C-alpha cells in the first residue's frame, strides 16, 4: 500500500503531462488499478498454476505412462530430478528400463503398459546426432537382428570404440548377448565393424552397402558382476536402472527406520539418524590444523544427502569411506541455510 501511494501522484501526473488525459479521468483510472494491484498478481498465478495442476493430475491419473515419460524427458539431464521421477514410476507400478537398440527412441518412450524405455540420447558419450542416425536406420532397414547387424549397418564414425563401450555397458545390446561377453569381444567387434565397410563409398543405403555377412561369432567371456553392471548404468545414465547396490542389503536396512528422503524432510537439527546409502563422492580437505576431513555425498533409491566426517571420524573410517561402497552412517542431522546434512559419528561398510 505504501508503494502504491508513492506511485499514485507520479501516475496521475504522467497521464496529464504525457498522455494528455484529464486529471479526473486519470484519477478514475487509478481507482480501477488500485484494487487489482492488491490481489491481481496472486489471483493470476493461482488461476494459472491451478489449471496446470488439474491438467497434469488428470494426465497422471488417466495416462500415467505417457505422463511420466514426458516428465522424464523434460527433466533429462537433471540427475536428481530423474532419480525422483524413476522412484515415482516405481511407486505407481511403472518400470523404467535400460535403453534398447530396437525399442529406444531419442528420449524416454512408452513401449507397453507399465513400461518406459530410456532414450538413446540420454546415454553418456552418445549424442543426439548418433541417436537420430540409429533410429533413422532402424526405420529404413527394420529392427536389428544381432550385434553384427548393428555394426554392419551403422558406420564406425557413429559407433566408435567409446560409443560402443557405453552402449554395451548400459544394456543397449542386451537382447543379443550378455554385457560381459560383448565387452570381452570389444576388439573383435571393432574389427568386424571396420571390415564390414559400412562407410564405404558408393553406398546404396543410408549408411552404405551391406557386407556379405552380418554374422560374428563371439568368444566366451566372464559375465560382469551385478555391481559392475549397476555402476556402469550409474556412470552412463546418471542413475541405477536394472537394480540398486543397496538391494542386496534390504534385510539389514529394514532394521533402520530412516531413509535419505525422510532424513532430508526432518526439521529438527541435531536429530540422531542411522541411514544406509552408496557413497557417490568424497571431497577431502585440510583443516587449519592440517588434519584431513571429508564431505561425503551418499544416495539411496529416493535421493541423496551430503554428510560431513570431521578429522577423527574421517581417519577412523578410511577403510569404509570409498566411492561406490554401500555403508551405514550414524550421525546427527544438521540444518544450515535450510539445507540438510548429516554430521557423521560412525561409519560401517555393508558387505
């Protein structure tokens, strides 16, 4: 109200001098503006957001797969939000599957009732152009029948060593062979792609003439461990997809009531907590006294939280504080500038 009063005379004076409006009309106009200024902004936002809330609630209720696929696509690139979206999909009974050479499109796609596929362009080291090229070739020549068929039809400039390793590790070629066998034959696959001549001149298809044979015999190789597979998914897709490292400790974790989600929601600073999580990152620093302490980010299926290990705890827990390890942390909640963290008192590695 005070600001409105300060603007009143300026407005009326401006109307008269610059708009050539009679003072009485300017005052009448001001009386129309004044009550709107009190609630117009609030009403406008309430109406706009209310409408969008009803529309999205309707879509989520009646078309959950399409809605969640659109939400995942909109949040693509934001790892924290993608993790929240995937957790919500699981809560409402929708499976989010790793990318697939024959089912994935560029972004997240509904493939069946209750199933959404990761998109090819969401894979690290495999950009939008490469994803689009694979999709175009699949439309042109039909679904790929084998890993040899893929390497015969897609040029090495698109699926080079770095891209091929990324595609294998995040499950794109799972219908053709295990990830361990494909990684164990990586040199043979690259040599086959080179010999196939998919980038030769005089092509009569989108990517070149087909080689005489698209069959490649793969040598046996040991499988990747479940943890290796999950860590590769986390590295290349931003989240664990086909499972979670904490799944193997489900019975242990059920004994403790706190998840990272409810730890973040807790308002009482100093509240004692025991939470389980995977160590995502560790940042060690030196104190003024020259002692090492650490800022450790841990995550579970529902979210992440930063934790702090002061020098004594950091030194005592060095064998457990390793990136990728599953741990139990005992500590107290700290609220600083509204952002929660856990001050660690004790660390135990889960094994």
